[in-house]
C-alpha cells in the first residue's frame, strides 16, 4: 500500500512538473521593444518576480519528486 502510494505520488509530481514547466515557457515572454520608461520598468519588475516564483515552484516539485524516488528505492531495498 505504501509503495503504491509513493509510486502514484511520483507519477503525479511528474505531471505537475511538466505542467509547471510548460506554463512557465508560455508566460516567459519579454516585453515588447517599444515599451519604454515606467511601463517597461514595471513589466521588467513583474517579470523578474514571476521568474523567481516559477523557478522556486519548479525546484520544490523537482525536489519532492526526487525525494519520492529515493523513498521508493529505500522501500524496495528494505
């Protein structure tokens, strides 16, 4: 039962990771070159925030998936 739950968790985390990476790729568009001044600075600041937040989220899911894989390996040996 525990092994099955870990495998399901690993699979689901893989799906979440793929969705996060795809969403990040779709939303990481640079500001139009015509934007200047305040609008450009505001966009760049928001863009940087989104990049940092998405990177943190992706890293957290990758870590959880990796730790789940380690737990599965540990359970298989035990």
